[in-house]
C-alpha cells in the first residue's frame, strides 16, 4: 500500500504507545478495506462482459448484498479512525473532504452504493472500486503524514 512508509515512520518514531496503537489499528482497518476491494474486483472479473445478467449481478453484489454493506462499513471505519488519529485540523479537514467525495450521491432517493453501482456493469464497477481504493490510500496518507511524532 502506498501509505505503508508513512505508517512505518509513525510507528517507529513515536514514543507514545497510545499513538502507536491507534496507528496500528488504523493501518489494519485500511488494509482490510484494501483486501475487500481486491476481493470484490476478483469476484467482478468472473462475470462475463457480454452477459445480459452482468448488471444485475453487480447490483446483487455491491448494492443489495452483504459485501456492499461490508464495503460501506469499512470505508466509514477508515474515515472515523483516520479522523481520530489525525494530529491537526488540516488533516481532519482533508479527511472530511474525502468523506464527502466518497459518500456523495447525485440524487436524494438513492444511497451512494445504488448511485455508483445500481446500473453499472462489471467493468465499470471495477473502475469505481479502483477509485475507492485510491481514496482509501489517500485517507491513510493524509492521516499518517504530518502527524506529530512526539
């Protein structure tokens, strides 16, 4: 993961055991989300592109299914833990901005998963997941960089 180096600096440089524990827990949460997104992309790669059921399978997996709920929960945990770990108001503001980007929907009658994946085929869903994965890396990079190491 991209933010691994910044995470290692925080853990190795900090004398504060609480800060180290929070860093470890945040990293574990980010890592689990990264793994979930990789697993979802693997599942999506098994769907045949020309198949008429492709969109309904994506919807079943990411909008209506438990894995969509898991993705939602993992992303929210990342944001909460990163916000709590961040050492300054600028980091908190950046994390809040990422939250608004990730969970923004274009219409009020749909949740963000339905908005993103409700009518998307497996290739499109895979690209969206890669975008979310990039945001997970950004969350970690923001939280671990610039943190007071005392």
